[in-house]
C-alpha cells in the first residue's frame, strides 16, 4: 500500500506525516492487500483567518476496483484526519464486501 501525503497552504511536519500514516495503517490493516494506493491532501482553506477550514481529502485506490474519495472539513486538522480516515475505512469495507458478494453470486449461478 503506497501512501502519498500532500499539503496546501502549510508545511507538512513529521508529526502530521507520522500521525496520518499510523492512523491509515491501523484503520486499513485488515484489508491492506486490497488497497493499492492512498493519496492524502491536507489543506488550510481560509489560511490564517481561522474557522472550520482544515480539510483532509482521501483518494483510496482499491486493487481491481474503483476509487473512493472522502473529504472532511473541521476546525482542527487532526479531527478532520481522524474523521476522513474512519469514513474511508468504512467505505473500503463496504466496497470489498460488495465485491465479494457479487463474486459469490457469480459462482452460484
């Protein structure tokens, strides 16, 4: 599983990078083989003006399946990361379950 992290309007620190990689590894550990690539884009939408403007955008590419896009915007960057990764893990689980169900139905017919 390849993880690419990009930032917009602020510097990517080692602490943020490690946090994202650790959260992704933990959330997707059980289906690591089905995920080929994850692109994470972190942004501060309003810059120094403040507000609920920290964004975490995930693009998750599944092996032989479609791409999943998840985005969350919060006042705190770490909360946005947590929520986006949680939603991404649920989406990956649903997509894999659907794919297995379809494969199972094809075998039965």
